[in-house]
C-alpha cells in the first residue's frame, strides 16, 4: 500500500473519532437480543468460586474482556490512548491500539501509541495494522509497543466505502501470508464491524491463523462513518451489510483454535452470551471509548470493574465457574439469528439442550 500522506491519515483518524458515537444504532434490534438462556433455578453456584481467567491459544488472560483497537496517531487520540491504557492497567484487562501504520510511516506520531506501553508496562497490549502492509512494518509496529500480540484488521467494506480507500482487494490473501510470517508475536485477525463468515475463517485457518476476532455488525458502523465523510452519502444503501458477532460465532467452523468476539457489545450480558457461543474473550470499542472520552480513565475503570462483577453474577446464575464452562449452557437462538442459522444450515436447536450432555445420569 502506498504510504499515504500522514496529515491526511491523521485527519481521517480524528474524523473516525468524531463520527463513531453517532454511527452506533440506538434502539435498533440487536442480534444479541435473539439469544436467551434457558433458566434453571437450581443451577446456581457461588460467585466466589468463579475464575474469570481465559485461555487464548496458549496465552492466559486474567479476564475474558478487552479494550479493542481504536486510536493513536494524533494529539487527540494519544490523549485518549493514555486514558484507555490507565484503565486497562488498573482493571487488568488486555488492550489494543488503533492502526499503527501512521507511526510506522511517520515516526514523529509514534508517542501516541508508545504511551500505551509506557502507562501499562506489564499489561497485555496488542499492536494493530491493516492488511496490505509489509513484513518490516509488522516488526516495527510490534517493537513500538513491545506488543504481546498483533491485531491485523481486514476491512473490505470500510475500504470500499472510504472516499480515499483501496479499490483493489485482490492482493489481500498474499499480503496476509507475508504479515503473518513476519510477526514475532501471535497474530489476531479481526474485522472492524462486519463479521467473519465460516468460509473466511476456514481460509484464515488454512493460512495458519489461530486467533480471530469476528468483530460483527451492530455497534460502531464504519459504513455509516465513511458514508458521512462523502458529500453525496456514499454507499448508504448498503446499511446492514455483514454479519453480527453472534451470527459469526454460530457460523464458525468447529475447532477453530481461538475465537474472540466484538462488535455491538453493549453490556455484560452481551459478553456472557458471546462467551456462551464459544468466544474465548470479548472486545469492546465504542462503549468503552465513550466512557473514556466523557469521564477519562476514572470513569472507564468504574465501568469495567462493574462489568466484571456483573459478568461474575450472571455466570453464578448460569452455574458456570469459568468462561469456558458457559459453552455448556442452554441457549435459545431466535428471531433473525434463528433465521440466519436455518439459511446457513446451522443446527440452532442443538444449543437449547447443551447442558444435558454434561448432566450426570440419575
Ligand atoms: C474511533 C474508532 C477507531 C477504530 N480504529 C480501528 C483501527 O485502527 N483498527 C482496527 O482494527 N479497528 C478499529 N476500530 C474498530 C474496533 O476495533 C471494533 O472492531 C469496532 O468498533 C466494533 O466494535 P464496537 O461495536 O464495540 O465499537 C475502531 C473503532 C472506533 C470506534
């Protein structure tokens, strides 16, 4: 990808920050609401017996929650990264930054990324780059943050909608191979809010990818953000394109090494539902960004601690002593999500009786 003028890129980052909150649907139907747990009144356990730690392809994370990649590269986004990093440090959750391509091309912008590691020297930090970068860029982005993992985002819908976006997506497969081979740390492939299909996950698996964040539709909407940057409304008729995080998790091929979920996560109940669909951890971008912008790190720390407490409470109710145990809960898959399953040949009914497989015989 040709190195774009860093001023243009910085302006786009600030545009994204400004337009992101208004892009999230308010009051619209969420496919997380198409999921309901079957209530078993005697299944509950002691909240003190719950271990929130989770395993993501050999890595142990202390909680199944992370701040997803968003910002960096401008004065404003550096200040936000600092607040996010302090919140991650104080709550012990993992955190990604926004795409570091701007810092790789123009090192004068690197402090806004580096601040994440400086504020959180022992934390779990992900670097982030878009697909289409070379092996040297991968190594520089990882070095800059002393990153524990590298998120590579694949964002075809956003690129096509972006006025200055890529128009030739045909080289992405080869680019991914090069980037994965160059990374000295585990790679997390992620979408940016349009979901990953079974076919995509299978192609990723064939490339050796072991961790994928489905980042589905229903939260921050980059189609809307990019359309708002077009004078003529751009591709606004594509609204609703892509799959939600719950649909992507249901669609995923069995045995994919480690799935992460993000996109449209509004509250701790959505987190628990994603874990019950097999995600090892759940990422939140827009909702945490709003809290950090409005009330700084202090407000975000309070929010994350409350979420972790409430995740624990819901797990106690469901009888799950670990995030992994949630995959034995009984889930009803209804509405649009049920229709998606029917059309994609997914046995949604099998999720409604999963606990019977682990019940001890009478
Ligand atoms: C302001 C903003 C900037 C973002 N920038 C990036 C980015 O640079 N790289 C990336 O992989 N995802 C980026 N994302 C996408 C998020 O990581 C996430 O996939 C998406 O927002 C869906 O999650 P949400 O509904 O919780 O916001 C950005 C999101 C926001 C809100």
